């Protein structure tokens, strides 16, 4: 089977999913199972001191023995905070190196601050992390992040949690064509056709959270996304027919028609 | 008395204590967590011997759902 390779490890699924915004851990796990995802993101947050110690733990719902966990830096607005968060994640996950870096620049749009992202990426790569990096769809920044040594470039399709789909397929294509590391659309996918379009453009994978978690039926949407990513990938590999502007081409034979 | 800042909140303790003793007092023993003291990671192997001093700034974190 044709596989996705990130930082030397291969994966059968090209769909990566988040674990935020679900009703409970049972729903989280059911959606992840339906998605077929092998790489699953999580966030790092201060422990709630004084909470009931028997409260369920995310790591029981998505055990590191079964999934490749991808700790993120969501909510970090500086390179320093992002680096500290991922060092804590590495300690928490017993030396785990694969991480998702995102440094935000604005609380309303959650648009990435690419200057701080570049700084953090440099520090993390030097520190031995395998960095999958969330960034804008700017091909120049994407190239610089690759040159720093990031193991995957993850441009947004549209704003985080917006469900607006792929707003700039041209920029995504530029990034895909220039990159020697996997390119994954991260953020903005709203429904299955968005994921299929991302894959048809030639993306190596898609990372999503809200599109599944905030669907009316998250488990069913997770299953739809799995099929969309697979269908989009197959369509990309198959190579689509050329678009013919203002001209038709009949599918049935022109000869042998009756009454001629 | 010593004061430690834990996850942004000041807390007082009668004397310097090890990280593992602090986790016991906070009822966090056995939880899967990571600890940073003054910006540096405290490895799990150092929880028993790392003595916390007045003014230390601690972050204690866990994994939560996120995208």
C-alpha cells in the first residue's frame, strides 16, 4: 500500500485528527476509530489542582501504545512559550520527539505568527524534535521552515475552526510543488469535499479537528473524512482529465446512429 | 515559610520540599504529568531529590484534548 512517511515512520492513513471539542472521551475515541487516523494531536495544559483525581485522562482514551501522539502548542503566542510547552510534552510522553508547532499571532483570527514560528522551529530542530509545523500558505515561509529542518509543512486552508474550506488552492499547489517534505493541510476543512480537494491538489495528508468534532454526528463525519481523504489521494494519483473550456466531447460513439 | 508559585498561583509551605512531596500534597501522585521549575524541565527521575526553594516558579501540566 502507498504510505505516508513522516520523520522516518510510515503511516497507512493520511488523515490526522485532533482530540479537542468532543462531548467526552468516549466520543473522542469513537470518532478517531471511525477516522482511521494513526496520528492524533493533543494539547498541553496546566493541571487543575484540587480536581477529582479519578477524573478520566485523555491518555487512557488514546493510549500512546496504539496511536502516534502529536502534542501541539495551540494557544502559544511566542517562540519561547511554544518551545517550553513542547519540552514539557516530551517529558510527559517519555522522550517522544514528533510534535506539532504552531505559534499564533492574533486571538481573533488565530493566524500564525510566522516570525515566531521560524524562531521556535530553529530551536526545536536543534533540540532534536521532529517538527510538523502549522503555518500560513506563504510559499516563501514554507520553504524557510523546510530549510530549517521541519519534517512536515502544514499550511492552513482557511482559519482554524472556521470550516471555510480551501480558500487559496494556488498557494497550496506552489507549496506542494516546491516541498521535499510532506505537506499537510492543517485547519479550515469544513466537510468531506474540502478534504478531497486538498488531497486532489497533491497534499500528502490533512489534519482536522473541528470539522469532525462539531459535525452533528462526529463519528459519521469521521468516517466520511476517511473516505474523502482516500478518494482524493486516489484521484490525485490517477491524474484527472484536462478541463475543456467551452467545448464538449461526447462519451458515446458518433457513428452508427439510426436514421442517418 | 516558603512561597512557591504553582501554575501562576502563589502557595505557602512550612519548609522547602521535594517535587514528589509537593505532588503528594496536591493529590497529584500517580497522575501522568510533567513539571517545569523556573523554566527548566524537572525530569521524573529527579522528583524525589529536587528540593523546591522559596520563590520557585512551577508549571505542572497534563495532556488534554486539542487540535
